[in-house]
């Protein structure tokens, strides 16, 4: 089982359409599972009509998923964007700033990093130092 983390806390997964691996995707898929080594420029060409993109984080030290999310948002993708895997609570604000709507974590990680640790970072917009500098 997994836990979905949003700005409101922990929740159950409400996505019922499943995920299609990027390398098996054809036309008219509702959602894609994207590995962290995906070239964002090539992905942008494949997401027309896709409602959800789930980007894998194989390790908390692998930040390529943040780049994928940011590039998708800059290219105009407005669908649901989910980070999946080894994202830790300290990275939640970065995930949201890059464009992710939610994070999918394992129950084990949720036990090690309880909801209050994630909620502490849920006010990610108020603590954006770059916005304060630009302001």
C-alpha cells in the first residue's frame, strides 16, 4: 500500500485508472509512469491528453524528477503530476515548487516520517526565499 501526501496531509490514493509505463505508452493513455532518467524534452512530446504523470524517484538523492516536473510545467502541462518513491519530507516543499501536486510514498516511509513532518513543510509558498528576494 501507499500513502498520498498533499498540502492537507496523508490520504488514500484516489486514482483508479492505473499507470502505463512510458516505454509501453500508445495514444489515448490516461496516465504515464515515468522513470527518473527520462529526457523531459522527449516526454513533452508524448503527454498530449495525459491526465496524470507519475515520476519515479528511485532514491532521495536522485533529483532528476524535480527537473522533469519543472520542465513539464514550463512547457504548459496542466494535468496532475505525482512524485513516487523515495521522496522524503524535507523535499516536499521543493517537490511542490517544481510543480508536483502530490507525493506517493510507501507505508514504511510514512511510518518513519509521520504526517506532522510533512505538514510542517506544507506551507511551501510562504517559505519561498526566492520570492522574497525578487519581491
